[in-house]
C-alpha cells in the first residue's frame, strides 16, 4: 500500500486558438489536467487550491486496467 499526496492548482488561463482568445480552466497549468495513477489499496490525499474567481467542482473518471 502506498500513500500518495496530490497538490492540484486550479487556474483560469487565456488561450489563443485560431485567432480567438478564450479562457479555459487548467489544473497545474495543463488542460486537460494530469492523469493520476493509483493501485487498489493505495491511499490518496488530494489538496486542491482554487485560484479561479468562481467555485469549481472536479469530476473524476476511473478506468480499470487489469495487468
């Protein structure tokens, strides 16, 4: 069993695509946010700091891969 601590920084950044600037939400400066790898039995502590002007929620997706 492993204990994992994650620090996530939520920010809104302006991104220019096809000559249009648009604000997007980033996690640790990335969009999409980072991939988190854990194994069954691991303990995970997630510390999230929201630097955006408005409230956020994080939606987690889980995929099971048998190896």
